[in-house]
């Protein structure tokens, strides 16, 4: 069972997918729009995305590339073309797999199961590691200590949790909503709550919002810790 985001503007296909995926025990969210899909990917954190390439507002390939900028979620792309050039382009743009329209519900379910197996196998050891190293930062989650270029950072509990979470997801833009949900465990808090802790963290890392090294704010989307400051 997984949470599946279906990005598809054809209402007939959308309804069919909701039924087919529901029958396999998946929970399904849908949208017809690329921008909405990007928001869902960052805020809803689905387990897998099924992305139609022909969308009304954004090119599906653009959605794919932008999604890759913010998330490692497995993405299955549904395309009407099955020529070699198209498939190569999709895989090179960050698709984990593809489906050629029209595809059967059985094939979709099997491909979803396959990408989920791969992503769970890939994230397993990562989830268990206790020491994160990102450029000059070393974060020991067992000892709850953080060092920058060998010097210990004196952090509050929230600052430590925020830094560890951002480092664990280095180079991904994380929405404030997602951070409130996964670090604070309080998604209903006001999003600016984070900014107070973020600016304290910046100060301790010796950087400023106007000239960031590690901690970058991506306007309107969220926050990212970069691995190549
Ligand atoms: Ca379409």
C-alpha cells in the first residue's frame, strides 16, 4: 500500500486510475495541473507519482525536471509515444519508469510495486545511519552533536532537529509545511515559526540569508541545505 499522486488531466483516465489503484489498496490523490502536482510532491510527500506528459498548464517534461529538483519520489511517466528518443529523454530527465498509453491497470500496479521496491531498498540503509556528513558539516544523531569544520555548534533542540532534517534531505527543497509536519510534528503551526529557528541556525553557521552558504531559501517553495556550499 502506498500513497499515489496521479497527475492526469483526462477525467475518464483519472477516474479509472483512482478505481484501479484503490483496488490495490493504494490511497490516491489526483490533480490535473503541473503546478499543483509540484505542490503536492513537496507538501503531500507521496510515495510514488504517476505523471501524464500532456497537461494543460505546464509541459510534463518540465514538471518532471522541476519535481526532480525538489524530491526523490519515484515518478512513473505516462506517455503517448513509445519511440526510443522519447523514452531516453524521459529516463534522462528523471523518470524512474514509464508507461505507454493506453496501459492496463495491471501493468500500472506492477510498475508501481517495482519502483516502490527499488526506492525502499535504496532508502533502507540511509534511514538507519546515525552520522550525516554534508560538506563541512558533521551531524551525529545518536550523540545529538553537530560540528562545522570540526568546531562544535551549540544548538537548541529544535535547531538541531531542523539542521539534521535538512542535512538528511540535502539538496532537496523542503516546504515549510513539510518541515512543520516532520520535524515539529505540528503541521497546523504558522509557517513563520520555522524562520525564527532558521535565522538562529544561520547565525550559528556564520551565514546570512542575503549571502547563504548552506541554508538557502527558495522563495515560495521552501528551504534547502546545499551539499556544495
Ligand atoms: Ca493529458
